[in-house]
C-alpha cells in the first residue's frame, strides 16, 4: 500500500535513509539526518513537494520524495522530479511509489514534464530505468559523473 507520509513516519524514514546510505557508493561520506528530517517535514507540509511511503504488513519499506521547480529555472512552467526514491526490499512497492509520484505530478496544473533520475549510487541504474519506462517515462539524456576524492 502506498500513502502520503505522516510526520510520525519520519523516524522510520531516517532508518531507511541510513540503510540506503550504507548501501550507496557514497557511504564513506557523512549524511545529515537533520537535513533529511527537515526535507521530510517540508515535503509533507508543502504544496511544492510530496512524500509517499510504501507499506507492507504495516511496516514502511520504501519512500519517494519529489519536488516541483521552474523548468530550467527560468521558464514559467514547472517540472516535477524525484529527490529520493528507495525501497528496502527489491521491487516491493517500487512501481506503486512511481505511479503515485506520477499521479501527483500530473495533478499539478503548471507541471509540463516529469523527470526521474536513475543512477548507480546504490544499484544498477538499468533496473530502475526499466521500471520508469514501464511507467511511461522515456530516456531524456545521460548523466556523467566525476568523483573527486578528498
């Protein structure tokens, strides 16, 4: 089951953030739980953001956080994008979370495009890209990265 998050869900979402971070290629860098909590609170309260959770047998297993912003920062129309998308068990609720996010974005009157990212930060991005394609998104381009060791 997918539903809008509640403030009382935030402690569990922090646990999932820590799990996600530990699995990511960025695990060596510190993560700010405070900033994540603030993002969760703002996403719940704001009309510009969304936070949906996926539950299985009463336990939150995944979440998606999305936001709306000006397209290319200068156009007078908006795009919706995911900021975080994580499911603790492979496949459990992922499709439902994406559907809920897309439905939320479509309901925003100024949103003219939806962008969802798939990177290799945690897993092979191709698996996530296939999910997005099944949901009607098409590949827009590619991302390139240069990691700087500090």
